[in-house]
C-alpha cells in the first residue's frame, strides 16, 4: 500500500522570494495535513534564494530563456510525481508547467494566486501590439523580450487559463473578486512568533536599540511601501529618540540608501536574519509600521509584516489599503495612505498611552491565532483538497 500522499509545490523562480515564502507557508499547512511535500522550480540566477533553509527539501533546475528553457521544462516535468500539483502564481514556469503535467498524468492542479502579477506592468491597461519587425526582434534576438519566460504576454495568457485549474486559492478579497477561488490567507507560525518567549528590553539590548522608541519595518523598502510617509512624520514630530528600524534592507536596488541619505537621522538598519530569529527581532519593536500606499499592486497584497506584529502582540500602525483594515479588524491603528500627518498623530497617540496600545496588541495576537495562523490556514486548505 502507498504511504503518505504527496504534494508537488511548483515555484517559478527559486532564486528569489517571489513565490517561495507563500510556498513555504503552504508547505507547512500541507504537512499538518500529513502530506509529504516537495518544492520544485527553476533557478534563473544560478543560486537558491538565500533565506531557504539548508534542510528544506528543494528540487531546483537551472532556468533560462526560450528556446533553451523548453529543455529545462522537460527535465522538471519528469521530476513532478505528487498526487496533487500546487502551482504558485499564474506564471508559465509554475502554472504552465503544472498544466502540461496534468495533460500527461491527469494529476489535479491547484493554482495559488498571491499577487496580481500583471499589475506590475500596468494591469488591464497593458497590451502587446508589436509591428512584425518588433515581433521578430522580440522572438529571435538574443535579448528579445519574448524569450523571457515571465514576459507579461505569457502572464496574461496564464491568467486566461486560470479556470483550467482544478482549484484556486487566493489570499485577498481583491484577488478573489478577480480570479475566484477560496481565500487561504497567509498563516503565521504563532508558536514561534509568541511574545511570551521573548523579553523586549533584552531584544533591544541585543540589537543595539536600547534607549530608543522603536518603529520597526521588518522587510525590504520599496516606494509603494510608504516608508517615506513615516519618515516625514518623524520630521514633523522631531523627537530624537524615535527611530525607524529597517530590518533586512532592499535586495532589489539602492532605495534604502536613498532613504538613508535624506532621513538618515531617523533610520537604524539591521541586517537580514533567519526566519527563526525574526520573532526576537520583532520583540524589540514598540510599534510595527506597515504604511502601504494605495496602488494596483498593493491592493492585491497581504503584507506579511502585519502578522509579524500581530503575532508578537505589538501595536500595528498601517493604512486603509486593500484587505489591511479587515486583517487588523479593531486591533490595529489605521490611517489613510500617503498621509504623514495622520501617521504622526497616531505615533504620538500610541506613545501617550503605550499600555493601552499594548493591550490592543494582545487582541491583535488573539485575532492572528484565530484567523491567520498556520492552523487556520490548514483548516481551510483541508476543505479545498477535499473538493478535488
């Protein structure tokens, strides 16, 4: 008799965090359902994403451009042997490969959509109408645009094939309204992210943050994430013991250096830490800030920094964008996006009665355990798989 059922999780690019973090959360949930889980995918930058644990079971095949990429697809197809295939993102290198495998094996395919991929290219306004000459260049030149496996034209085709999946999971209402499917919000390991296990003063001392009131952003700065609004707010408050602590920095560009040059007196930077160290880092915060701006990209997102703060019972200061108000409920502090004046007012309000703010943080943890834990994610996923 066959032992455990197996799930094959397909991630389009294992060289980045673009899909891997969501895959690792789904892996945890599937393992709680007693599935054997393997993560498979392509490397487009030669090396695995740096935060992938060394003991995690990963099968990575070197990617590339078309037409060479077809050979890599063939290699990966031979390695997919799960009883279900779970494709992360409607990318050709994940969902496209899953559909090809389904054609030959009739293995059921679940598609997970954790972002609106086309929004990065203009969303519904994006169209590809080349001249014949441009089409030839895009197809046949060595650096031709259409030789890239994640060209927006191919993503648009994949979005058109969403109904070919046997089930679809999403993690925000925006994505559910657009693509249908079942909402499976990102889960947090609330046993690891447990404030009872950490001492905030000790954590602040450990990371050189003692003596400051800490606003923490545990992620990579990008313009749409609104850190400039927090820094403008700190200019307005103008109290030198207030610091914005950025954990990890940007792996994409020099945007965090631009912030440092303009607002360096308010910024303290910490390096990237392994996932199992992050609760100790977040414990050092007085407030976790998630100041998302309102853009097509952010409306589709579920910022994981929210549940970092919620799970650690921290006051969370965020913006009324996408699902954020529903995720926080009445347990956070909300301002309009792009409003430094409102951010400044809320920071001052929180520190005027930090005990009351921390009590709200305790309620945020209770909400996180109930709705946004790995266990909650597992429960919903169980019903999705049961319907296959």
